[in-house]
C-alpha cells in the first residue's frame, strides 16, 4: 500500500499557492480496540476515529484518523479543518 498526503503548498509570503501531493512513509500500529476486534464508538461512526495506520510527516509519526458518517470515510491527520487528507492506493 502507498499513502499520499494531499494538501496546499505555501509560498514565501505564507499564501497558499498550489495543490501538493506527497508520498508518505507509513507503518501499522494498531491500538487496543483494533487488536481485540472492537469498534472505537458504539455505532462505528464519528468525526475522529483512529485507524491502525501511522504516517511520518516532518520526521514525526502521526496517527491517521477517519471521519465516517455514512458508507464512506475520509482519512486525515491533524485536524480535519487543516485539510491534510490521506489518499491510499
């Protein structure tokens, strides 16, 4: 599996100028509920569901989260408002 971070690049003035896609190093680091076959929430839906994946961004390992309120989830790191979306291929 290859993971990509999709975000905006920033120019020297601090303005967002272009769409940026970066390939990320990743690892599988399951949490307690993953190891025991449990759901993180009672319904399985939520806005910050931790996944078993971690990605390395700026030499720091970050947990990948999922927002899911229907049949489709969106993976992200940080805050969803930062628009740092993870795409997997």
